[in-house]
C-alpha cells in the first residue's frame, strides 16, 4: 500500500530547510507521494527513513538505459498519464527491426543507419536497431548481430533461444544491448543469460497477467532491468494493453508492471504499421520497433515523438539574435519574427527559398508564436525596439527598414515612432515571404 504524503512527512527531518527546492518538508512529502520527485533530493533524510521510503521514492516506472558511451538511450521514469499533467520524461525509443536471414540485410542495415534528421534545430534519429532470429539458426543470428554492431545504433537482440542469445550477446555486451525474448517457457534460462552478462531483458507475455507474473519471477532470479511486451494481437488491443499497464503502474502502484513497454506493430513498412507505431509513441510505448521505413515515413514518426516529448510548459526556442541568411549586404532586408522554433525555422526556410539574402531579427518572446506573443504582450513596440537597438544592425545597413509579420500590422505605427525605423508590413503567412521579397521589397 502506497504511503500518503502525511505518512511520508512523519519520516522526514521536518526542518523546512528548502534544500530540496520545496518551501516545506510537507510540500516535499506530497510531491514524493505523487512520484514527482526522488527521495535523494532531501540531503538530510536519515538512514532509517531512507530504508523505509526506498520503495516509495522509486519512480512508478523504472528508468532503463540501453547503450554505452556516447550512444545511450534512457527510457521510462514516467509519472504522468497525460502529457499536460506535467510532462513526459524520456522520449520513446524508435528502432528498425531486421531479420537475420533477409537477403538484403546489408542494405537494410545501411538504410537503418541513415535515419538521421534535423528538425527545428534539433537532431532526431532512429536510435535502435533490432536483429531478429528469423532463421532459427544461432550462427546466422550471431553473424547478423556482429554486422549490426558495426553501425552507430544501439542494439536489440530478439530471439527466444537462450543459447543463441548468449552467443550473440556475449560479443556485443559492452554496448549494453537489450536481450529481447524471455517468455513463460524460457524465462529461467533467459534470466540466467541476462544476469550473467549484466544486460536488460525484454519480457514477452500473453497479456498483462502473464507479464506481471513473469517480471516478478525474473526479478527474483536477479534481473532488475526489464522491458515488457504484452504481445497484443491488434492495434486496438495494443492501445488497451499499453494504457492499462501505464494506469496500473502509476495509479495502483503495481510494481510488477512498472517497466517501460516495447512493442512491434508489424506490417513491413506499410502505412498501417506507421499509424500503429504513431499511436504507440503517443500512448505509451517505451520502444517502438518498425520495419526499415522510407525516410519520409520515419521523419513523420520522429517528428510526432519530438512534439509529444517536449515540455508543454517550455516551448522549443532558438536564441534571440540576428541570423544572416545567404550572402547578406548593406541593402539586404530585415525581417522580424519570434524565438519560437517552429516559427523561426518556417520563416528561415521561406527566406532561403526566396534566394534573397536577408537578416532575420529574432526577438525574445519566451518561445511564443507571433500572435500568441502579441496577445501576451511579449512582442511589443518597446521589446522589438530593444532587440533592434541591441542587434547592431544599424551599423551594417545603409537603410533603416524592418519588415514585421502581417498579423501584428496594428503595432506598425507605434513601433515606427518608438524605434525610428521605417516599418513595412509583411505577409501574414510565411509562405508568402518569397513573393514579397522579390516584388514588394525589390
């Protein structure tokens, strides 16, 4: 039975020292009861209290880290059912699954290793590569795993044959791959392999009850890091199972299900596979495995993940400064926008498409888009004037003209009086920027 905030409070020092970041020990205890903070944030907790509270301070879903060195992926440690309750902590891993007997294995490995993109200033990629023992042959499996290990992806080794797993995993254990294939039939042997090699174990169960039973047995065998797969037979069942697992772990404190989930939607790169994978990224997979997809499909899936796992209280932002697009000259135009990443990169892309070298003045709006910033008084004539004066543009240009977004045309007169520059009202939509620069500015 989970302890209440008051029960936890009785075990704390009650000094209200604020070292934990909370104003009182009671506030810290309430956060601890809700699994929103770790006990180690209290530097003065006694050894006796720490022992009593260890289970309460652990996150309801364990964080499991795969990979080693610069190639690592931490998954789990979630505390919310809904992203806007607070935020989701660790992005779902996306992996490409290949078969060890596929005649095109080499090209598929190369394709999987090429799934790297840059979106709104962030690098996104498929971090994982899963090798499946479709051949049933231990030697073929090991050979495919050794090839996959030469890529820069974190490995998942999928086989239900403990001997094949041990032979393949032993050679790549330094990279901390996931051994994926413990079932009700082989869990003892698989747990022994994972324990011996010090690797996390992926557990497959036919439904939630079997999964709960298996994780308890495997934990008792000495393996603590696990991923769980409910082996759902359909997308509908997959959504139901993943949601129930998350609810039971978060709301009921069911420790036997407090592990990140791994799922394989299946479908060999079809649109249905990608749609099901998108559903799982949103609710509530820790790892989603897909067939080697075309780049545009992979980008769509990764962009969705990027959006879901941003902090809803902290929009993605770029640095507020002047950006030079192309070979700018003293007569190049100056366009104003906000530091919300999606807004900036949309404007940047259209300016590049225009082939008109330009300056983009990015003003700090705390990550808000143009209209939102204007409505919240984060983009005002005063704030824009301040940005303009600090930019140093006046010394680089032989004109004093600035183009503002059409949506904030209403502030053009006040801004012109405030800054002393000629204010030009640009298009409302970024897509019209190329035409504007080639006609109106020219």
